[in-house]
């Protein structure tokens, strides 16, 4: 809906996508706050924020405010970047297909097996890269794609007939990153917004200020500081937005978390003792809309242990629905291997998250009382780390 842009309309098109991005992040903040609950009055504030997120998107999307709000009001799960797959298929006639699709009720394991069976191909063992719609400035709901390669003897026309329909809002130029290089942080200056959008954002800023005055929960305080920062990174400008298509707003949501399996020079893994259960786990938590999952792994490591790390690889993309191992609130876990950027960093635990920490050998981890799901992910991380050394 935004083809054949004139030179004058291109900047406004860029700003329209930026506004859609802010609306997506505010939608997620509201949905996650409503999911976890909070202080008295917080639910009303979060619903008001959600309404204004819909109003922001209606400034640029081709759908009406009422249509958008009706979709946003159905959010009843945690909102994170949405997982999907990009299949690169080498065909027998020399053609190369690229097929992108978010997950629905299918799981990662079932999708890989079904696609391989249909194409008469081998099941790929691991993703070769990760793509991210937010880094590519696509205006659809923030989605990351696990990139897998297939080879088939079928020609392209026959292969296409065997694939489920792709998601059209994922079509575009999506740069991909090797898992170890996927913690990409884009430099984003202040976003120019129209007077109408600025008015909505000012109202959101007021909600955040009221919430911060009332909040006692550290999680609520963090949330509203993020919301306030989204509003502050805008500047009013005289512009008119083109109407754009912001994609599948009702896309099936599978919440995603990211772990950091941090290894030292002796090959030991850093684990924290969870404050809530007393069990041991690699640092990790939910990814945030507007944040690549690799960056989420680094952020969670810093928040929970106080140390800065860099990624070295992807131990695995774990779909808990395939294994029934893990926290059901976070079905998809991206488990990265990592190392400290400086070996002299001091561990500084977040008391609400962790009560203790240890550097464990592989044998010690095998005997430890690990939090659900980590008994699968930690051994795989050890295997990858040994291969990396």
C-alpha cells in the first residue's frame, strides 16, 4: 500500500513505520502488565495505555481505531517478539525459494519434520541465522525468524504447492545474522511525530508518570520507565503520514524467552539459584518487543548477574511444546552460549531473581536440582561450548 513513493513522502513513510513500532511496544507493555497484575488502579492505567497504543497505530495504519482496538483487547498472553521460520529451499531445477511464516498451533519440531517430509529432504539440525523484522523496519508486529536450509529434488513449482501459505507481511528485505552476531542494537535518534501523534504520546507519558507515583513493584516501575522513555524519544514535526499496512495484528502469540549459558575459561557454566523455587538455572527471561532475542539474552544476563557478556553461539531454539519441559508461560526459549567481556567482573545478583550463584562443571550440573527446562538446555549448551573451544 506504500509503493511508488515520491521523494517528499519517503521521510513520512519512515516516520509512519517508526510510529507503528512505538505502538507495538506500548501494546506489549500494556498486555504484559495486565497479564502479571499490579497495584490498585494499575489495570485501568494499562487499559488506557492500550487504547492509546491503538490510537497511535490508527494514525498510520489503513484500519480504523475501532478495528485495531478490538484486536488489542483480545491480548490475554505475554507479548514478546513473535517467533517464526524462514525456510531457504534449494530446488532440483536450480531455483531457490524463501518461505517465511509465523508459528500457529504447530511447533518448531513438527514444522521442521513436516516440511522435510513433504520436500523429501533432511531435517535441518539447527538454524543457520536469525532474522528480525524490527531491525529491518517492517511495520508488522515484531517477529523474529529462525533461518533453516533445505535441499529438495522437486522443482520450485512443485515445492511451493506443498508448503503452507507464507505470511505476506513478512515479505521484504530481512537481513539475517549468525546467532553469535545477532545481538544487534540499532542506533535510533528521536522520532519525528505528527501533532496528533504527539498529543497521544503526551497522554501516555501522563499515564506513566501517574503509575510511577503509585507503583511499589520494581517490575511495574521498570515498565513505566520504559514507557516514559518511548514517549520522550519523539519530537513534534509538521508531517502527514501515508497510510501503511501494519501487518497481521492478530498474529498467533507464542511468548519467547532468552537464556545466557555463560562459560568461563575452565569450561564451567554460571548458574543462579532462583529466589522463587531455590532451583538452579542459567540467567534468562522474557524478550521484549523492539529487542532482538540475542540482545534479550545479554540484557537478562546483566540484570540477573551484573556482568556484561557477548554471545558465542546458539545452543538451541527450544520449543517447550515439543518437549513439555519448561515454563508454560514462555513456550519458546532461545538459549545462547556466551562469555564474559571481562574476566574480572564481579557477580552482582538481583535479589528478586537470584539468591546465590555457582560456576558448575558439566558433572555438577548433571547432579544439580535444575529449574524445569534447564535439565535439557544446559547439557546442550555444554555440548556446543565444547565444540566452540
